[in-house]
C-alpha cells in the first residue's frame, strides 16, 4: 500500500477541507445574494432590465470561460498559487463593484469577480481530490457540495437583509472580505505543480475562450431574442470559427491547451457527457419554476423563495450522504439512480406541479435537487479517479466548465420549448390539465437528456474501479 496522496504534500486534510468548503460557500453566497438587490441597483444607477440582466449573465460567461484556464495553469504552477490568485482577483473585482459610480465600472467589477470565482469552482474539487484517497473522496466532495448548497439556501435571505439594512454596495463589500482569504490558500492547499515544466498554449486557450464564450452568449441571446437577434448571429459565428480554429490547434500544437490524454481517456469523456446532460436540469428548474408560480399561482418573490427553499436545504444534508453512497456503490449506480429520480420528478412536475398546489411543486423540485446532487457527486468523483494526477487540475476544471455550459443549455432548452408551445391547448403530458401547457411541456423536455444519462451511466463503472485500484496500488 502506498502512502496517501496527502502525505507527500504535508497538508492538513481537515484544514484543507474546511478552507475549500468556506471559500465555496462564500463565492456561492455572494452570487445568490445579488439577484434580490437588482431592483435597488437599478434604481440607484438608473439601469434598465437589460443592463441588470448583464450584471448576472456577464459574471457567469466569464466564470465559465476562466475555469479551464485556471485548471491548466494549476497543472503547471500548483493549486495553491492559482487558488490564491483567484481569490485575490475576486477581492479586486469586489472592491471595484463597491466603488463603482455607474454601470461601466460595476460591469467591469462583476467580470473580474467571475474570473476570480472560477478558481474556487474549478480548483476546490481538485484540491480535495489530491489529498483524499479514492475510498473517502466521495464523502469529501459531498461536504463541498453541502457548503455550496448552504450558500445557495442562505444567499437570498441574507442578501435581502443586508440590502435592506446597509444598501446594495454592502453585498460587494462582503465579497471583498471573502476574497481577502487569498493568503490562506498558500498555507493550507497543495503547493507543488502536478505537471511541472510543461508549456501553456495561449493561442489554444484564447480560441477555446472565444468558442465557449460565443456559444454561451449565443444560447443566452437565442433564448431571449430568438435566432434572428444580431448578437445571437454574431456570437454564434464567433463560436463556430473559434471552435474550428481550436480543433485545428488542438491537433497540431506540440503541447495543446487541453491535454491530449484527457480526450483519449474514454471514461473521462463519458463522464463529461453525463455531466453535460445532467447539469442543465436543476439550473433550468430553478430558473423556470418561479415563472408559473408567479403567473398561475399568483405568488410573490418571498413566497416563491419559500417554495424553492426546501430543495436548497436538502442539499446541505444530502450532499455528504450522497458522497458516502458513491464511496460504497461506485459511480454508475448513483448516477443512474439520481437521473432516474429526476426523470420521475420532472414527469410529475410537468403533470401536477404546473398550476397545481405549491407544496407539490416544492416537493418535486426538492426531488430534482436530490437526484442531481447524487448524480453530480458521482460524476465528479469519477472524474477525479479517471484522470492521472499530473493532469488532475485540468481534468476537473474542464468538467466543471462542462457543468457551467450545461446550465446554459438547459436554461435555453426550457425557454425555447416554453416559447414554442405558448398558446397550445393540448399538453404533451397526459397528466397535465388546465393552463400552463407551455411550462408543462418545457419541464417534460428536460427528462430527455436525463434518460440519456441513465443509458450512458453503465459506461462509467470501469473508470471508478480502475481509479480505486490505482489509488490502492
């Protein structure tokens, strides 16, 4: 038996896990506090709905693009350095937002915040995976998921309280406090590079960024303004051209931006496919469910928040439990069980939740949250075992980037189906009766990628067993 991964790095495992959980909680909390303050920001800076929307959208666009950059640089220079740089960047962006006199600087600060937060999103799971052995990794990642759930659950409530008492700038001041944790990264995280002496393919990275950024922007604009929107057409064209250039660069560069060993690893590729199919569901549900609750059930913002609160609270408890299940059962069964639970919940949500009793909607959204949590922890654990340690930061970061991309795809799918089925009298789901056919059909459409997750889950178990054997060798 070899020494555990944490021993050569002389890392305090408990302190590392606490630090990663704390920073993950802080970044998610900062993001979920902000939406409730948008009306006050709009009134203070004379901003309309489009500008306010970009304060949220721009953050996530930059966040998704920056994640693989941090991962690849962490391969070469170490997790601790890049994690600290990310937190310092988040601190800088927060300070800019606090001082911003108008939309321009506020938007710039949000983009810098999004770039900094990418280090926490991509490298937090990496740090945990580097120091925890395979048989304990699922539970550790589950605790990180619980911290994220706690941030999501408490963000809207704390955001409302802070905004009412101190104003919207206080939210960004809190973000500056979170970013000030940067120096601790060098003390508690693994410092050594996993792949020292390598090269960073800047050209490939830029092509990758334009391809991903253009695709995410096209999805956002296409869902809101349709395929005739000029911004959609331009961003889609940029994405296609950049993707072609990235594929060519990936094939010809001596050391490409995405390590070739990742794309040659079938288990890793299947895990990324499962992540892409899975992730959009919970985000799309969280984005779309408030709309029929307001339109058909007549609920206000606070009431809608209470309906969605059980799902966020359940994640706090269910995350560590899910990790323990993955440690015992492997990757394939939890992925399939989580996705299957979501399929059932979505069919019922489509049939009885749209326009039905709000407690039914809340309960079914909670089931969707529990199912996606179980499946996400399973796929994340699988990725940490499928990838060689020297490429672990890149491998996990690319998978987290896929997670962000899937969120955009899921939201766009719901919006497109709801728009296409608006005014249609007959629902696809025979369980549904009454108004809200557009959202009934939209929620039903989300079951399709989840059925595919169940089908591909059988391909994941070999990866898990191989990783367990490698960890025990």
